[in-house]
C-alpha cells in the first residue's frame, strides 16, 4: 500500500524545519543577509503607529475571521492585501526572494530564526494600546525563549498536538501515542504532513527529546515509525476534514483544528481528541513585522486591532485556536467544552515541548530521518 497525500484546506500546515539559525544559508532555506542584518534591524527607529498604506498580509490560509478583516478595513480606511503560505519554508523562500509584507505569522522557532537573521522590526509594546491585555495577563510571553522580551513579536495563537478519532468506529482509546498503531483503524490512519510533528511523536513515544538531532535517537525513531507506515492511509494536515468526511478513523491532529471541527460536526459526540500521556508538542504562532515592511505603521495598527477582546472572541470562534488575550478566555473555554483535552493554556507552554532550532548537523539528520519515514 502506498499512502496517499491528501490536499490541504483550512489550516494548511506543513511545519517542517531544516536548519538552525547558525547555519541557515548553508542549509539552503535560510535568510540571505547583508554584512550585519541584525545590527541594521536594531538600528531602525521605533515604528510610528499610524496608517501608512494598505496592509500586505502573509499568513496561513483562512486564519483570521473575514468579519475582523472587514472591521479593520472600515475603521482605518485601508485594504488588506492577502497572500498565504503552506509552510514556514515557503514563507522564508518568499522573504528571500525579496517579497515585501507588512505582517507575517511565524511559529516560535521561526520567529527566533527571523530575528537572529535581522529580518524583523522591533515592536515597541508601549505603543500598542492593547498590549497590556497580553503581557499583563500572560507572563510566559513577557520573555519567551524564542524572542527575549518579546522584542520582535506579539503572540498570536497557542496549540498542542494529539490524536483525533471517530468514537463511533473505534470506541475509546488508551491515551497513548501507541493508539496510532490500533489494529482496528489500520488503513484509515493519518499523521500530519509535518517533519517535526511526526518525528516528535516518535521521539515522545520512546521517551526522547521532542527535537532530538542525535543520529542514534533518530535511528530508533525512524525504526518505530517504519512499523506505523504500513498502517497509514497517508500524510495529511487536513485533520478535521478527514475525520468529518470519513477518510480517517484516526489522525494526528492540532488541538485548534479539532476545536474548529465542532462548528461543522452534526454530532460532536461522534469524535474524540486525546493528548498522549507520553507528552504532547506545544507551539505558538506570532505576529511579526518584516524588516523590509513598506507599511509597518499599518501593521502595528492591525496588531493592536487584533488584540481587542471583541475581535479576539470573533477570531477564536472562527479558527478554534486560543489567543492569549485577557478577556477572551471564556469564549475559548466554551468552544472546547465538548473536547476538554483540546484546552490549551499558557501553563501548557511551560512544559517546554516546543520544537527548537537545532545545530545545522542535527537538522540534516532530522531531514534524513523524515525522508526515510516518508519513503517507507
């Protein structure tokens, strides 16, 4: 059996990574730079928060509610010019090709890489009227590992990874990553089309670090995943549609996608979501302003607009992912009530199971392991 690749839809995630910030150019997917890009970015003056043009927006597809966009356009008399990416590598390639965007949404590890490469403007939180609703209520983001002092970013979403399944077909599961090997689900199992997530799942199952780059560890991980390969229907990041339409009985899934699925499911009780007892990867996406943004003032206004609790509530209901803004928690809690294991809080992030940037050599080992897993 040759597992099929299913087209992506709503949250088109291919969250892979191939090089450390220390070896980006050598790995071929880093950030082209001049003599001292980080120094040049640091020398830029603070952004003047005002309309300075339309907003050129670059994000995962369908990740801000249309009503929120419309409200921003109406209030500030601007247009939102949208472009989408389907991977962090795709985002980096567009930046390296010279494309100019005003607002981008990197994951934690990519925020670190972009900042280290001098590709992000500093964000002065004191110039954002609503910043206190984030940094005054979520201490974690005041000084996150990926961006000390949140100097270049503002947090956008939080999420963790687990297993979604059809209770009507499989009954209850055991609460372990071993459930992906469930004989009853054979041939109707998907894992995410994502290097870090799949290798991370195998590592956690074996009690290893979620982003290990050690060749010995990775040999064990690939051997474990090789035994799963014949059971798979495919690699797909469209977890919620695969469950809804019956393509999958079980799938590795992001918590927010499962929460979003509730809005479409006729009977949410048909589905389940579990976080494996061996541990779950956690992550966060960020707002960031590229160093070459043409309209950084408008980008700052957009971030501030997105931080208003009424807009956060609209967006949480639309995308299913929590946004760390004080005053929006009840909306998210109500949304995930049918799936309590979907609940993600800043305390979950302290478990430190983030995907991290490794050494260039370690990332090459991870690339090779992922190629091995995909090839079967």
